[in-house]
């Protein structure tokens, strides 16, 4: 088992603002470019591959259940082990005023057994699922996938046995607040859920620009014809649909079973969490 004392989480929180500023400057400052030499390999290729699971009640899913619960329940039940990190580093370091720091990452698989109990709570399947439900009901956007940085942060040997489920808020998430400043190889590692479609009801849209400001990838823009989405830049997080004050934006995944198979196949190429 790894050794990560409780002060380890405090150290991460203290370093968070510096880490975020550095990653945001990978293209603009000398320090940022130096940091990119180390961070980009960790945030690309086989080391980094994630998919956001959009939160929006209008998403088509069995029983009108939000997509994250449908997708994650299957993954959590199949996982070999479950650990809930005690404090979210992003929210802790950013002193989040909107979501509790206790709604932190869920780490799955045999690798999670190595996590020091001082920083992560080893839990049952039912407790892990309750944590997922709590995070989703609080409006946090999950991503699931391979995030090698967690192996380093939590002292887990990299044997391809650790799956990350992170619950993100746009105000604090280090990925949401830095990835648009990173090289394309990192941006491309955020893979949209297969078949996810976004539609705009022009009768309801007032062109207020709320969704444009909320998009962490700058994938939305305003034209004479209304809101335009950049298909390549959009990562399918669903923030635009969740934040629209007029319910003009909606998201759907017409074939959720196929999307889940695709997600599990992509994850399976990198991680064995069962």
C-alpha cells in the first residue's frame, strides 16, 4: 500500500493555484512551455483518455435516469475495488463556494487497493454508488477514463489497473480550466460520448450568450443564424444545456447501449478495472 499522509492533501491544495496558472500558460510563458515538456506526455496518448458524461434531465435514457447514473452504475458494479478520495483537490485548492470538497474522485480497480486510507476511503459497491448519486444530484459533471496522474498523486503502481471517475465543477476543475490552453494532443484526449447530439430550439434561444461563456472548450459561437457548435472542439459535457436559462439547448444520446459499449471498449484498451 502507498504512503500518503493526510498532509499530502493539504500540500496538493496549496500547490493547486500554481499548477493551474502554469498549465494555462503552456503556450504563452517560458515557465509554461517548460512545464508543458513534462505535463503534455502525462496528459496525452495512453496516459490520458477521458470521456465526460453530461448531466441533463432531458437526456434520453432508460427511466429518465441521468446518463451518468446509467453508465457509472454498470462500471462501478463491475469494478474490483472502490476508493473515494477524501477531498477534491481542485475544489479544495480553489476554495470552491458552490460544491462540497467531499464530493471527490472515485477510483476503481485493483490499483485502488494500494491507496493510503489517510487520503482515500475504501468502500463497498453500494457506498460507491451512493457517492455517484450524491455527486450527480449536486450538479457535478463526471468524467471517466485513464488519468495516469492519479497513479503518481496517490502512489499507485502503474499496472493499468486504476480507473478514474472524477466529478467536476466548471469553476474549479483543473482540466476544464486549462485544457483549451493546452496542445491539441491533450485536447484530443477528451473524447465525446459516441452518438451524443446537441440541438438548439431557435424559438426559445434569445442569443444571451450564457452557453458560450460556460463552454470550457470555446466550442460555441454566435452568428446571425444563432448559436454554432464546433463539432471538433465540443467534448459533450452538457454544461451548455444545463446552464441555458431558457432551456433552448438539449442533448441526446439516441443509442445509449452502443455508446456504453464504445466507452467500455476504449477504456478496456488502456485499463483493466474489473
